């Protein structure tokens, strides 16, 4: 029998390989060998204003710090992206979490770990949420990806999935501010995973969508706990007791022995017929103690802040819902008319609807300081061009190029404006320069060749 030679093989970490493949375009080279596994949690929660927020947490398994003079520093950078059901990007963002701890704090964190929590507003639809978390101090990264569904604004009767937490506190210090996993003035402490301790209270949260007046007056919500398939505990309350259709209930766990459990939340109508329900498994730990992680998050503006109209309006615009987008972007702009970002987004939505004059009038004030607001000049020029004001458009385009550098599309637009004015010589200069940058513009090359023959 022939001897088969073999060499040692290194086991492939498929989770690392998949994450690296997905984020290879935005993960710097020095990060590529430092993938860290993590636990994560994602929940969709509607606030009292009607906006749906995606609340999420991510907990890296490993934490590295930079120490200097008894200070321990970490810097987390979050790169988030949301795509629609067709794979088109509708929202992208970056957030930073610079953290500094003393020796006692970092020793405690290393025993218990740390969780980063955040929230983002989202428009209705089926989306994919992707997050890349980088620790710039240690050049480590981790990621999460989740398919999510945001209900329509006026949905039929429905119920959100159950969220389980281990602590509920009242936060009245900043009642109108937004914070991850905060519902009105109730802050839910939660962690990826379903393990709890008998010393804790189990917090159950869910939301009812499309609750009718009749169901609100006659319906009930029932909490049923099961242990090994047998009913263990049951509690019922009237839906009239709910605030904003939010189900928030606490259950002390001191009588729950270490084991596996299931909780079912059911909504019944006036005839006691169950019409909605959801359930979730959880575990009671046998350990003498269950250390909870440090939670890091930021306090965000209230839901009436213009930033949310701006974000949601841009999401709708990228989904092609121009009418709805315009309304939100107009609200954002009216709240902050001096914001270049808001003005450009609103005028951009108007431009897509061919309301060129209205879009132009919004941008004109920003052209008075072209060095500071040069980003607006390209869209302003496009408005002038669409209105047939070609000389003005050329002026704006050239001013834009003087700040932004050579831009292929801008050169082509300048050529089009000169051509419309009958100045074929200047049009050829612009188009030939464009072809020098990208010779593979076949249609443009044909136009240039035809003009040269005529001249």
C-alpha cells in the first residue's frame, strides 16, 4: 500500500473569512488579521412620534486597550449600512465612541466585558443592516448583519417580537431625548443572549401595531411561562393599562430555579380569543452570580429634531419615494435653512421632480461663499442648465471645478452648455478634455468627431 504523505492543516475560521470578504473594501490592511467574534442584538421599536428606530447592541468577545499614565483608552468606530430588498444602499453612517477608564474600571470591564449600543431611524420596508465595529487602538474589528422589517405607517393589527431585559429603570433626566433601548422614560438594560439570574427581574417588552379602540377597551394581554413544556406561571392584564400600546412588564425571578423556560405573550379580544402572540426561550443560570457588562451608548436628540427628517427623507429619496421624501426634507430644511446639507438634500429632491427654479432659489444664498459651500455649485449649475440659463450654468460649473478639481461629468455638462449657446469651439475644448480623462466614452467621441468634420 502506498504511503500517503500529509501536512498539518490550519483550521479555517469561516466567521472571520466571511466578515473579511464582506468588509474588505473598508477594512484597512492592519485590521485584517485581527477579527474578533462578538454577540449582538437587534430590535425594531416605534417611538411615540411614530418613527421606527433600529436599536442594536454589539459585544466584542475580546477587548484591547491603550494604557498611558494610569489611563486606559479605547476608540470604537462604527460603520453602518442599510440596503433595501434590491441591494441598493439607502443609508450609511459612521459614529465614534472614544472611551477612557481608570485602572479599577478597566479591571472590572475585563471581567464583565463591554457592550456598545446605538439606534438609527429607518423607513418602512424590508432591509439588510450591516455593521462594522473597529477598535482603532488595537486594530481589531468585528461585525454583525441582520435582515430587518419595518412595518408600514398604518399597518393592520400586528405585534413586535419580544425583547427580554434584565433591568428596568426610570429615566426622567432627559425625558424627550432618545437612547438605545429606552421606551418613553423606561430604560431597559439588555444583553445579547437569553441567560438571567434568580436575583434579577425579567423585563418583557413588546409593541402592538394597529390597536383598535374596541380591542383597547375589551382586550387583554397574557404572560404565560412554561418550564419543560408545563405551565409554570401566568399573569393577565387589561390592554387599557398600556401606554402608547407598549407592553412593559417585570417579573421577579427568585422563584425560578436554574433551568430552561419559555415565555409567551398573547393578545386576546373581548371574547378571550387569542389574536396575536409571540414567545421566547430563556435560561436561568445556576451560577452564584451573573456579571453584567458595561453598557456604552450616546444620548441622541428627541424625535422632533430636524436630523431625523433629514435622514428619513434621504432614505425615501433613495428608495424612489420622491413625494414623501420631499415633505420630510422640506421640514428639515425649514427647521435649519442655513444648513448646506439640508438645503442640498431638499433641492436635490426638487431637482428630481424637475422643480428646477425652486431648487435653484434654495441654493443661491450658498453661492455667495463659494469657497465654503462649493459642494452646492454643481447642483446649482445643473438647475441653471435645466432652466436654459447656460451662461450662468457654465459660470457655476467652472467655479465648482476650481474647488473640487477635474470632474468628468462637470466637463461634459460645460460642453453641453457651450453647444447650446452655439459655441462649438469651447464645447469641443471641454469634451476633448473629458475624453483625455476617459477615452471610453464612445457616444461623446462620435459627437466630437462629427463637430470636427463640420468645422
